[in-house]
């Protein structure tokens, strides 16, 4: 997953990935999706956005929406 995803990085994202990959190899950090995702999110997703998504997730209720719509919104928010 990591190799496939990073193949599409260009410009500053590509530069970031080359440095991060070097760091991971030097520090023997396993090249797993979970590790990559944590580092990527730390670099490109502001803490304020992650906090906002967490708040929205905490307030999410199905109410009158369909199960499919509720599930879609839940899956959108839980990624962060």
C-alpha cells in the first residue's frame, strides 16, 4: 500500500516522502500503512482539522438520515 501510494507523490510531497522513508529506514521503523499514515497525517493534516473531525464524530447521530448516509458520514469522519 505504501509503495503504491507514494509512487504518485510529486513536488514537495515527493521530497517529504524521500526524507521520511530515509528516516524510517535509518530508525528501523517498519514500513507499514499505520506508520506511514500517522507520519503523513502529521505532516499534511492540521491538528485543528483532526480535532474538528473528532468533535463532529462525537456529535454524529443518525436521526432521520438513512443507515447508508449515516455510515458514509461516520466513515468520512473516523479516518481522522
